[in-house]
C-alpha cells in the first residue's frame, strides 16, 4: 500500500524528534567537556572560555546553566561519582553484608586507578585536589567524599570489633587508600606489578581480591583483641596509648 502524504509527514516528524532526543543539550555538552578539562588541568588551570569553545556553546552558557565556574566544578564531582559508583550494579554500595560492601568499595577504587574513560574522572579530580587544592577544596571533599569515608569507617568498626580504637580505624583507612594512591602516582609501580600500564579485567579482579584478603587479614588480627593485649605482643609496643 502506497504511503500517503500524511504518512510521510508523520515519519518525517518522528525522525526529527528522534534526532532531537539523541542530540545532547548544551548543558550536557558543557558538563562532559568540563569534566575532562578539570580532570586534566585542575580547577585553577581550567578556562571557562575553553570549555564553552569545545562544547560549542556561548561564552555565557556556564553562568546560565551552572551559575559560574565553582558550581560547575561541584557538578562535575557529582558527574564523576555517578560514573565511578552509580552505574555498575555489580559494585553495589548499598549492600548490608560488610565484607561484600568492602570488596565492592575496593573494586571501585581499583577501577578508578586503571580506567581511562569517565570512570577515571574521580581519581583524577582527587589527584588534582591533593597536588593543587582548589579554592573550594574543603567544601568539595566534605560534600562528595566524606560520606563514603564515614561509611567505610562504620563498616570497618563493625568488622574490627568492640575493642577497636579511633586511631586503629584511621590507620586502616589510610592503609587502604595509600595502596591506590601509590598506583595512581607511580606509573612504574603499575608496570612492575602488571607488566603493563593497562591491566586486563582479570588482572584488576585478581588485584582486588588480593587487596581485600590483605585488609581482611589485618581486620582478623585485630578483631576481639583488646588494645593492651595487642601492645603486649611486642610489635606494637610503641603505638600511642591514648588513641581512643
């Protein structure tokens, strides 16, 4: 049956609507470009004019859509967290079981080190904040990272038992993140460990399991043992006594 003029017109409208739905909005383009620019150059060295140029947007677009550079930067952190955490069902940070949660948390940290795409944004933004803090560094870190560190602390306390001190939990958190900081900063360390700057998915999974086993081993050595008893073992005789 031949198409009528009306049928053809409807199809044309549908195709146009489909193209419009696929086409990214100015706000989305600005956000994606800004995320890469901030991750690559840091807050101070990123120019809003360059973001607008690469996003094919008017120079006033950032103020219109985000209210300025600082608010855009905060939105980029939200964007980075969504890519690092919120888009992988296999790494669920809402699970109740503490060991499973810890494994998922470590897996996210591993991916952020080795990924080069959007999932790397969080690690790169954080690295910039460490080397050259932005004017809103405290605000950004408090809003975006503190809740996750607090959740990690809560889970560790539960796993480490009733005798654990604030100092010990702090040491554990530092030990966990230091492993990923070393791999982020030291490229040769990654190459020596994996023989490649870009490990395979299987290698990354193996690395996560080893890190998790290492952390759980430390937790088991502490769990249920009073601080004074551990101090008497000899290897922590010089640890701070007033660490609660």
